C-alpha cells in the first residue's frame, strides 16, 4: 500500500465506505446479516434531489491527499428511507442527517459496481419536509487526469511545484466528494477551500472572504453558484498568477497561468473579453456570473473544460507568444476559447438531461465556435475549416461500428466513450457530426430563423435539462408558437419581416423534429446518387458504408435538405428529399450541376452515368467556376466512392490531376488528405516501386505551388497556414529545394544557439529537417528543455517524432510515460506521431501493448486519450498479419481492462477496410501511375531547379 494511502487510513476513524478503484463486472452480493443495498439501477432514483451543497475541500500538496465535508440540502419528492448518491474511491465517515427535530446518524451502504452510496435512515424521510445530510470524507489526490487530481510543473531553475486541479466531466465529481453525479440533478454550490498561504485558490464563483485557521492555513470562501450540474464544479489550488479585464457588461475576465508564463496570457484575455461580449449579444441572454476565469493547467489531459465561471485549458490551448507562436496557434487558441465560452450557455445554462444527448452540449459549442469567429474574428477565416471537421466525422460514421449521436449509455465507461475524440480540436465524431447537422439545418431554415429558434430554446430551458425534441420544438413554428406574445425583439423583427416578404408566417408546415430525428437517431449518413436526363434529375439515397460490411442489410432513409447549383444559375437551390427515390425538374437543360453547395449538408454525392466525367472536365478547364469548398467536397466524395467501388479508382485519380492548378487551402488540403493516406498504406506495406511512383505523382502535382511559397510570415491567415502545411509536407517527403532551404535555416539557427528569430510559419519544416541527424535532434531536445514558450515546446516535440533514429523515438515514448522531461499528458500525441513515422509505427504498437495497464490507469478506460492511441496507431495497418496482431492483443483483455471499448471495434473495421482497399486497388494504382508518368514525361521544357530526391 502506498505510504500516503496508509497515512490516510491511520488519520481518520470512520464508519461507512471505502470505494475501491477496481470495479467488478457484476453487482456484489449482499453480505449475510447486513441490510441489502436498496437500489439496483445504474441511474439514481428520482425520490431525492439536491438543492444546495455546502462543500469544504482541504487538499494537502505535501502528502498529496485531501479531506472535506459536504452538507447537502435535500428535496424529498417521495417518502423514502434511503438517500442514494454517488461516491467513488472516497472514505466517508461521520454521516449525519439534520432534521427539524435534530441530528441523527445514518447507516452507510455501498455498491462499488454502480459507484453509489445509500444513506439509510431508521425513520421515513417525508416528502416535502426539510432535511440535510452531512458527510465527511477523504481520499488521495488522483494521479490520473480526472477527479480532484495532483499536477506539477518545473520552473526554469528546475524546482518542481505542485498544484491540485479538477476535471469532473463526465462522472468524476463523485471521486472528489459525495454527490448526485448526474447532469439532471442540478443544485447550487457554496464552496470553501483550505490552503497554505503560499498558494491561491480559485473556484466557479468569486472569493467572498478569507479566514485564518489554526495550523497556519487559510480558508477561502466563494460565492454561491447558480443552479448547475456537478460535472461543472471546479476548484484549483496553485501558485498561479493572473491578468484581468472587464467586458462591456462588467464581467471580470481573468487568465491564470504559472508565474513564468503569465506574460503569455494577453492574447487569450483579449479573445475571451471580445467573445463573451459577442455571446451576450448574440444569445440576448446576459452571462449570469460576475466573473469568468480561464486557467492554463500544466498537466491536463483534455484540451479544455467548460466549468461554469472557471474554464480550464491545456497550456497549449491558452498561452500565446506573438514572437514565437504561429498563425495556426492563434487560430487554435481562439477556437478553443470560443468553444468553452459557448458552453456557458449551451451545456451550462441549458444542459442535456442525460449523457445520451451529449451532442446537444458539444455539437452546439462546436457549431458556435465557427459562428462566433466568423463574425468576431473574420480575419482568421475559420469558416473554411468547418468543412474538414465534417469530413473527419464522416470517416468514423462510415464504419459499421458507428453509432447515432443520440445513443443510449449507462455505465461510466460508456459515458466516457461518448467523448470519443481523436484530439482536442475535437475531431470527435459525436461533437463534429452534431455541429455538421446543426449547420445543415441552419442553412435549410436560414441563419436568421435558426438564430431566433436557438434563442427561444435557451430562454425556455435556462437552468433546466433538455432532450433532443426540446431543441427541434424550439426551431419549429417560431412565428406561431405560444410564446410569440412574449417574443424577443429578434423574434418579432424576424417574423414581421417574413410576413411582409411571403405573406405568411415562417415554418407553418415544417416539423423540424421529423427531419432531424433521421439524423440524430440513426447511425451513418446518406449517399445521394444523381443522374441527369434532359431536364430531369433522378435522385436516390442509401447509407454510405465502407467496404467489408456486407453483412449490413438495414435500409435507412433520411430527410435530406439538398442544395444545388447549375451551369446556368449561380443561385443556390433547395429541395427536401424525403424518400429513397425522388425526381427534380429543372427549368432548363444544364451542362453540369453540383449538389451539396459548399458542403453545407452531411451527405456525399455520386454523379452517375457520365456525371463524374463532366465534373472532371469542368475542373480541368475552369476549376474556379466552383468555390474552393465545392472543389474540396468533390475531391472528398469521389475518393469515398472509389473506396467502396461505386466509381473506379482511376476516376478519382483523374479528378486529382487538376490539383496542379489549385491554390485554395481547402482544396489543396483535401487533395493531400486523400493522396497521402494511400501513400502511407503503401509505405507500411514496403512496396518500394509503388511507393516511389506515388510519391513522385504527389510531388509533381504540388511542386509548382510549393515553389511559390515564401519562407516568411507574410500573407493572409489562410495563405500562411497553407505555407506551413506545404513546406512541412515537402520537407518530410524530401523535396530537395525545400530540404536545402530548411537545412540552411536550421544551421543558421543552431549556430546562433537558438537566438536567431525564425519565421514562425516555416518553423516546423526547419525543425523537422534538423531532427534528421543525431546532433540536430539533441540540439532541439536541449531547446525543448530550456524553453518556457508553450508553442515552441509543442513544435519541437512534434518535430522530434519525425527523426529516422529509432533509439530517439524509443526514448521519447519512454520519457513521455515517465513525465520528467516530457509531459505525460502529451503521451497520446507522441504515440500517434511516432506511429506515423515509418521507422516508428511498430515501436508505437509494441509500446502500447507493453504499457497497456499503466495507460488505462493514467488516462482512464473510455477516455479520448485511450481512443486516440488505439485508433491512431492502427489506422494505417493494411495486412492480415497486422489485423491478427491487433485482434490477438485486444482479444486477450477483460472487460475491466477495456475489451468492450468501441474504439477497438473501430480499429478492427478500419484495418479490414484498409486490407480490402489495398487488395482491390494496388494493382490498379500502379497501372494508372505508370500511364500518368508516361503522359507527364513527354518531351517538354524543364526547370533545372526543381527535382525530386527519391
């Protein structure tokens, strides 16, 4: 037993429970002679609700444990003799019931499987009567990244400093204090934190007073919160410092960081002030708290967390240095702050009833991320990036193992897997699909109507919990609802305008729920096939499903809000497709048409008969006739169709040839995003000649655009991001002009001992080239150790994983697990990047297998970090031997060690899909590349300064 745990056992004399970390996979039997546990469900009974928590927490950052006391005011809704609530890994004692008649003891029973306590009374607790329950408790500060956990950082002088922070979403408040740990059990919280004078404490609300206590400790008392769910409670004890400003409405915004990094908080502070003002105005609902803190936690698993009044972030998601951070860093930080502040309304003010509708929280926050930045920060051009998010969601949603975004979940591991993102920019299927279908319905309803509907939703359900149908009802009949007489100014203005324009109220006959249930309650997404015959357009729909899923037979039908443009009209047309087959009549015959304008809908399109040939000719002759988003969506769709045999691979590759003329960041990124994974499959197969041919083709397509890139920080945001992307790609693929320039800059930077200022847009390309030698890699590592700039450390760490030196990669994996040189919370990312390295992909897989038990203890079963490691490392495997290795390992696990996690089945599906694709297409690819090479190598003028180093 650890010494700290032994000390805790000796410290307290208690009666009650000691809930262990390892949960059995069955409900424990009742002990003979004891009272049976009075509740047998995973979800809490609805007989008792909390009204108000008085919570005092006392963490000890020397012994790394904590103790506390909570007094919960109760609302008894049915007569009962038992109060059932949550606790996990807590030692509870001195449990009392306070009644108008006095104080009495309660018997404590436990159910570790359900992480529940039952506080049993000898007398009936009467409905409507006033009761309070008081519990004292203690535990160790968690060494994972959930619950009330210990964190640390190292100063520039090498001193290690401790802090304690919280991460309670989804089911970890119960590991910090006994509580009703479900989102529907909202209550007010009055929190106090006891600390040493050398630390500060912050929580959801402002501090109201500080008291000196015996033992040279202080007690900070905080104001009472608004009514909220337990997963939003937060408190931090640290030595952080802060900077502050006020919004136009007088809300105090503060950004906290470790003392040596507080000079990197200015950008985040300005962003938070501007965005909170934006949301106040957009939602027409004032932010209800007097302050909003943003805290950069040195050791933090998630990207950020929306705790009400105290949002927490990774340092890389909050800290920005104008001289060292890239434009991508700026966009990333701004988006994450926008996301977490949107949650203060969507998720905090209005909360899903249960985790099965988590997408109501996360999808809305992701959607508002782009809406807010498009208006408040148009120069960041983030609207272009939304398209990629939908493509990411579709990758998971196309697997047979996908699930509806509104899906039943019960136990904590299932709930945690609802957060199945692949990294914090939330490439999370559930989050992204939710945002994408919200964008689709916004386009269908019009942005003005959608805004009125969501304000109506927030007003109706403030401080309450909701399900899917509440949102759809709020978006339906927004000009005919019962609340029109008390409508907001925006609602009255919109409805009056619609009446004048159309002669009738908007949405008269439209039931949004009917449409959207097909998108939230069904898994997958539709493939719409389009065939043009004269002026008629024949439409059919089916589920898009990746190859290898022949056993799937269910027929699904979506109500699809289609959009399209044609060669004779640039106006976007709309059509609601409600059945498996449909017909459109065009006013005129057209040369071409493009469905899913700007990829505003969550579906892909197949242009049947000669449709794709027409599209390919258009792109080759006049690609700017379509928007950059439309071109990117065509690239995406044709490669998806080729992967299931709906079109031949040659058709997709033929379309890609136009990319030699492309300059738009969305289309270029999507082109590379389709071609590089094919190259990576070949690379891991070790098919040398095919690998060389594919690499040559990709570089030939983009070398003209690469050669146009300047090695500086000039241009718009999209131009700068494209530059960073292209130069990194070119250097990694050994494009000689790029490697030569990057090596020259690295040598100059190294000769200056890192003092020379490099253009931040090209810094990753320079670092990656430098990391190719042992001397360069060691120099970068030393700069990593010394730097206090979060963005610099992030870029160097990523670059180090590109080295061809196997021993260096192995050292990185081991050190990231230890956490002494490299932070352990970054380990999932390190594993992912090492697995992308052809030298490191087997290292990464072997590392996961050898350290699995440690990984699931540190990062928690079902967490996004575990999913990231599992799916990230295996996503490019494409042989039966690789699949067998993965199946053998995960098949040897038990339920307690993760055998039932959804990400494992997703990994199997992806590998099988890769196997099928490789078996069906490698020979076709070689044939097409040979023909293409012959065409491209006809005699023509050459540029001696451009060549490919193969």
